[in-house]
C-alpha cells in the first residue's frame, strides 16, 4: 500500500467521522441492538422467575436443542436462547448496516460533492482507488462491529454473573461470528453497496437498496427462533467460508468494471 492509498483511506475515515448522516445510524442502531435490547432481556429475565409456562412456550425449540438446555431454570433458559439463537442473527444487522451506510457515503458521496472527477485525476490507479475505498469503509465498519460485540458481551456477562454465577459470553459460536462471519458479511455488504452506488445518484438511494441484505438475516433470525433452522458451529464456519469465496468472486467482478466512464 503506497502513500496515496493511505492518504485516501485517511480522507475517507475523516469524512465518515465528521458526517452526521453517517454517524447517527452507526451510533443509534448499535446502541439499540447491543445495549438497550440486551439490557431489557437481562432485566426482564428476572421477572420470568420460576414461570413454568416459559418452558411450555419454548417446547418446540427445546426439542431440537442439546440436553443441557433442559436443565436450566426458565430465567436461564430465556437468556441462553436469546444469546445463542436470537442474537447471532440479530447481531449481523450491524455489519450490514455499517457497511451499507459508510459505503454509500463514501462512493455516492463523491458524486454528490462533485469530487469524484478530481479524484480520478490524482496519481492513483483504478485498482489502488478501489482498494483504498474498500479499506476506508471496511476498517471503520468492522471497528463499530467489534465495539458492539464488546458491549453486548459486557451486558450478557453481567447477566451471566447474576443468573449463572459466571461468564457466559462469548462461546465458540460467537467467536466464529465475530472473527469469521462478520468480516465476510462486512465485505459482502460493502461490495453490494459499491455495485449499487455505480447506478445511484444519491446517498439515500444507495443506502436503501443496499439495505435489502438485511432481509435474509431477518429470515435466518425467524428460522433460529422457531427452531426451523438451527445452525451448528460447523455450518457457521462453512457458511463464512462460502461468503468469503463469494466476496472474492464479486470483488474480481467489480474490479474489472471499476472504470472512470461508469463512475462519473
């Protein structure tokens, strides 16, 4: 990576951190998903008490879970199910949202601010420009994802000490999600945003279209909660590998089409 690429990455990150339309969703959404909702679950679990009806309501899901889940109290069961079967899919909304918002701002923002043409005349190749742009979006997006992971971990471990007497987060599944699947999802959302941005004229248009990637995650969330689709650690690991391969293929495709005439 040469000095021009580093300068462009620094420029993009600086613009991202000073843009209210980017900072607002990147702050509000993670706070809701990783602080407010988990706090509500940890506090609300206390009111479940020894309500046996909780077991009855979760009976269809419990039949497909490991035997250890049958040994939990209703309170512990609620927290464990939320951590292992609701929040993994829920959490993936964050990297998708961050990459979509930042990517739309980075690529379409150049069009809106009329700075794209001057950028194309700088002494940097199209390959270097694309690489710098992608890194300039991926880095802050993944940092927000990591911070969100830490925040959700702190809250759930507080609940762990209260209801389990020790740490309950993260497990192997969550490590696969944050270290393997989240980067792949980040890249996929970013690549999709780049493809959409080439035909979008405004930030809002690019952001709305790239937001369609949230739909499969919501369907996965429903499948996990209902017990229709339960993903093992092996399936998650293989799924992350498939996503990275898809990222590589799509990256090659957009690199071949990343030419000035189609950007301006």
